[in-house]
C-alpha cells in the first residue's frame, strides 16, 4: 500500500517511519511512504505557504495554491486515490476507519500547520477529513503517523502474527482480553490456571469472557455496537448479576 503525505515538516515523520515495524514493512515492499514538502510547490522568493486570514483574527492560514499544486503534481487531477485532510474537524479516527482505509492501494494525507487550511482546499481538493481525537495539536504530522501506523499493521504480512490485528482491542468491537507471560508467579500473583491448562477451547471461552468483562467495565458504550452472540449476551447478564 502506498501513502503520500503532504506536509511542511517531512523531516519530523522520518525518525518514526525508519524504525520498527513500519521500516520492516517498507523494506519488504509491503508499504511505501512518500513524503512531499508543500514548500517545494511555491514559486515566490520566500517560498510562502501561509498568509493572514481575510476578515482579520490571529494566526496564519495555509494558502491553497501550493497545496493544490503539490497534490495534483504527485497524484494527477483529479487525484487517483482518496485525499484525506487531517483536521480536528474530521470524522473521528477509529479501527473501523483504519480497516476501511486499508482496503485502498493508495491514500494521500494532507497535514496542516498554523490555524489550518484555506477553505477551498477542503471544498475542492480533499475527498475525506479525519480527526485523530477531540483535541488540537500544533500540526498534522503526528496524526499522519498514527493513521499510517494503524492502517499498515492491518495489511497482510506486516505483523509477525497474522491473527494479532484481529484479536486486538477494537478489532472485533470489544477490548482485548488480558495477557500474561512468564513467570507463572510474580509478587504473589499467579497466571490464571486456565491459561496453563493447554485446553484451547477453555482458553478461548475464558478470553471471550474477559473481553466482555473489560469492555463492560471500561467502555460500555462499545457493547452497543459490538456483534454479540447469544452466548455473549448470557455472559454479560451473568456479569451484571454478579455486580448487583
Ligand atoms: N484552527 C484549526 C481548527 O480549530 O480546526 C486547528 C489547526 S491545528 C493548530 C493545525 C493543524 O494540525 C491542522 O490543520 C491539522 O492538520 C492538524 N491537527 C491538529 N489537531 C488535529 C486532530 N485532532 N486531528 C487531526 N489533525 C489535527
């Protein structure tokens, strides 16, 4: 899968992209991340990418010309793939959106700075707007990395364990069950016996119940949208009764 990131600070993304799983995924040809500096698409002596807002007010606004030119030069006009504006005003990024994006062979991400973008970028260039949370950052570079990371690990071959992304919290609409590793006993606390039993059916059942317990305790809102079996509903009923 190919990611094209349009930003004023491409150098801020490189350290993360060139480490860990994303670097390995790149080296193996599973992902390609192309960083484009919007400033390279300016034509004045000062390489201006921002200007004061019409109507007054504080802060600077990203000019439309270099952003349009950067995107259209790299991706054609109209662009060949989804063009996503990273903005706190976009739809809230979640695992479902990550899965949806992972189905595209290519996506483009536009990272802002300053007060944000000239509205015509939103109106006439982008096909989607995504926010990574209800808070405001200084720029769209961290949101771009978050999105690339979350989408890349869903691609076949990127994770060592192909089932990892399915079991993850949010992958199946529930929070993930607790994990344990060696030692069997640590500071007086033992690993639950069922995990040492070697009985895979029992382990599966325990993990499902733990997922349901955690989700009910920490994120009950997720249960409203999760796909629950009749057995899941029975377990939830039992947990609720225990709590009374
Ligand atoms: N004035 C803008 C507003 O209120 O919508 C916020 C601009 S913010 C200081 C600068 C840039 O950071 C944005 O253009 C966007 O690219 C990025 N950004 C900040 N918070 C973000 C978030 N929660 N999700 C995605 N991008 C964000």
